[in-house]
C-alpha cells in the first residue's frame, strides 16, 4: 500500500531543458558575483563545489556545509560576506529565470489529486540548491510549496542523486518504508535508482533524460497525461 509519492521537479513537474536553464543560471549568477571574482573563475569554482556535494560521502555534513567548505576554501572569499549576496540573488535576479519556464495545468492537477487522496507528498529534487531557490522553481510550476510534506534541499540533505543514501534519508525523514513510496521522475539514472531500495517508480517521458543510455527498469512509464490517469486511479490513502 502506497503512503508517499515523491516527485522530481526539473523536467518532471516543471517542464524545462535543464542544460539551457543551467547555462542561463550560471551566466546570471556569475555577473552578480563579478565584483568579488572573475566570472569564468566563479563558474569553475561553483561547479567544482557542486561536484564536491555529489561525490561527498561524509554523511555527517549537510550538502550546504560541503559546498561552503569546498567553494570558500578554493576561492579564499569570505563566507560571511558572500552568503548574503547569494541569498539576495535568489530573492531577486534568480526569479527572472522563471520567464523561460511554463506551468502546466496537468501538472497542477496531478499534484493536487495526490494531495486530496491523502498521500504524503515529497518534492524529491536533487538537493544542490538552497530551499529558497527550490521553492521559487516550485512556484514556476504553478504549485504552492506548502502542499509538500518534505522538500529536499542542500540545507537539509546529506547526499545527492543518484546516491542511494539520498533516498534512504528521505524515507527516514518521512517515517515511511521504501516499499510504501512511489518515485516519479524523468531521469533514468537519478530517479529510477530509487527502485534499488524497494520504491516503486514512474518514468515521466515528456523531458526524459538518459545521458548514459542505461537500461530503463521501471514499474510504470508514460507522459504527463498518462501520469494523471495513473494518480486518478490510486486508492485513497488511509
């Protein structure tokens, strides 16, 4: 019996071409930081610090701590001075990136159908961004962040996709067995790996990603319209 539904965000609930989004994001953020560090150097160090979060296996540190340690050690910049600049970026310039995204009524109906049926909703996006940025992207999808029981972010998680520890931490946080969870996402490597710990999976094919050409092993698959029909058919969660 399912009790929790986990949704990926980018390319699943929020239609986007992730490479184009990241290009625009890095360009905008590097300009914000240009009075502190040359844009090309900033992007290189930001990506290196992001890679550190992905490869880190010291699960005593949250991803935000891993990022800060890697980024500020490498750049020599002052963390107390720069973190408010990052936050100001996410409150202001970052929001303009939403102009390139569109919300889909089918996505909103999917999420609110699941909510009305009583399931725990988890926004299981790769936790490489602060919560403020993730909540902004949720709004771009036409959904209020408050509908989710738990949202993964770099402040509250200690691993990233496709590390199995990421999914294990989620089930611990929501106090639900893996077998009672369904992971819905568009990335074959990052989302379908949840099946390894016992979750069911649904591959959303509208913006399907399979960069490594991996075999597709999933319980369900289809476009957003078929996902809507699937969630409509779910039993009420008691």
